[in-house]
């Protein structure tokens, strides 16, 4: 998958974001690219990766809009209840799955 048309990123590196908790997998023909274990969690954007076609549509050969993709870092211990303070987890997430953290 290659980067597409330039879109303005909604979140800059350092922004605190929250992963939406929506459950669209109940909708027919959905193919999600967001891990359940980070839904509802807060993290920090570490890098804007660029704009790519939405893989949730590409999986079903549907026309796909370009969506901004980010590296988001999370504290690991609260997610899996293991590890030590300072351990982190990096996840690639599309912008439509993110919202500003409260």
C-alpha cells in the first residue's frame, strides 16, 4: 500500500488521543484494522505516517477513501496487566478510529 493524496493530519506528534470503542464488526461486511485491546484506551501520537486507502473497504474491493495513519504509543501495563512502568506498545491506527483525549 502506498501513500496517497496529501491530507492534513488532525493530530500532531505529541497529541493525546483516545481510540474509539465503536463495535462496527456487528455490521455485515466489515473488516476491522483496530485491535480490540486498545479500544477505549488513551495514547500519544508519535508519528504521522501519511494518507492511505482505508483497508476496511479495500478488504471487500469497495471504493476506498484515503485516511491518515498514525503511530500511537500506549503504556503497556494497563493493557495486559503485566510489564513494568515505562514499557510501551506501538500501534498503527487510522484517524477515523481516534478522537482527542479528554
